[in-house]
């Protein structure tokens, strides 16, 4: 091999090395950017869920249960004719409803949302909780559901 050929080969190797390093650096930066974005989103969600957990304990657990279990025999009317508070865990029906309906029920109360003279012990919390606080409570409730229920509820919310 001549000196000229060896010099060209070294030049190609350096060019190849610079190219590989540039691509590697680009991929590393892309990975860091994506990881940082997801991590920030997760941290925000975690803060929202934790805020919702506290709000749920303060405003909802007395009827719906500390573990989201609802009142006993929640599908059978009470002597008043009204239904007991349903569970918000996966055994209930909360996850069957779209986000905006759940939001309205918490904000306005079940009777106001259902209408037609329907009576419910579920009050509206519009004067107690801000919209952001209502959404935090719902985020907490959603966070307790198994993946299948969360996926279903997300799809129902998308269609609404």
C-alpha cells in the first residue's frame, strides 16, 4: 500500500469516526430530551395525583370510602329512594364515563347533570373546589384503576 493510499484511508477513517460521533451525540441528545420531557410530565402528573388524593380524602372519602370502595350495597336504593355512593375503584362504574361527564357531576352534582327530577345525595362542589382541584381529584381516582379500565375510560373520553 502506498503512502498516498494510507493517507486517504486515514482521512476516510477520520471522516467516518466524526460522522459516527455526530450521529451518536445526536441520538444521545434526542434520548435525553425525550426522557426529560416524559419525566417532567410524570412529575406534574404525580403532583396533580397527590393533590387529588388529599382533596379526595377531605371531600369525597366520607361517602365514597377511604379506599374508593363506595357505600355498602351501592346498587340498591336507600329508604329515601336515592342510591348510595358508588365505588370509584375498578369495581364501580366511574371508569365507564367520559372525563367531562365526571367533571360535571363533581362540579354540578348528580341531580343537576341527570335532570328530569332525579334525586341524589351527591352535591355539586362548584363552590368548594376549583376546576383544577376537581380535575386533580379525578386524576387521583383514575390513577387507582388497572390499565384496562384506564384505557377504556380514555377511549370513552376521546369519543365524547
